[in-house]
């Protein structure tokens, strides 16, 4: 636990020069727990994280969907709280890791359509089932991050669309190598 979340965020964004930060919410927080609403926790450090990343243009990747990590709480991986973040921080690029799979894909799709600063990561989707989850994914290919969990030869979409996933404006906007993204433990921001 830290008494100075601003310094922790400064270290991540400036000292470590991360291209992005990943938050694994099933460890016990909701994405909108920075708010002071009756159903949120008012975690000031989480607000600091979003504010600083928005100012620096650093994308936040938020785990959505189930998790096999012991003690994970899948209810915390519902992407709908991202709606608050997208409204409150309209210039913050937000990536929904794993697209809400398997039980929150409709919510993820809604958020992708509602907010221009929200992007969809499709890692963890079985390639042969991708269109079952997102039948119109071709329409938003420039806002989809191609996950590395599957080899191209198994991916059931045309080469031009696959190429758009990999070289889309989303990749250019985020200018990231998320393989080096840092996972933030919610205890740091309480």
C-alpha cells in the first residue's frame, strides 16, 4: 500500500516510460472505483492513475471477462464500469482486454460503439468462435487489437481484415508494446 499514489504513477509513466498500464480488476476493484458514487469506493489513487495517463497519452488496458487467477472475482471484470471512465476521461485510450469473454461480450461491444476512446483486445478468443461473439467485428477492425494468444493460420478472417487488426490506427494511436505493460495491484491505490 502506498501513501503517495501520484509518485507511484509518476514512476510508471516517467521513470519506467511504460507504453501502457494494465489493471487486473478481478483482484478486487471495479474500474470506476475512483468515483464517489454510493456503489463505488472513492479510491483517489485510481483517479490519479487515470488523470495522469490521460495527460500523458498513455493507454490503460483493463481486464474484462473471467479470470483463472486464484481468488479472482469475475464480477469485477464486467466492462460496464468502463463507461464511467470513458465519459470522465474522454482523451484516455482505454483497451478492454479480452473483450469481456465469455460472459460480458455484449457489454464490451456496446462500449466499443459508444466511446471513440475505447478499444477492443481479442486475445483469449478461440479464433474459430470469434464471429459468434462479435459478428460485425469487421466494421470496427481499426479499433481492435489483435491478440497474441492464437496463430494467424487459425484466425478465421480474411488477410486484409487481419492486417487491419495488426496495423490499425488503434496500434498507431496507442503506439504500444503491451507485452511490457505493468499490472497495477489494487492495494497500491487504496
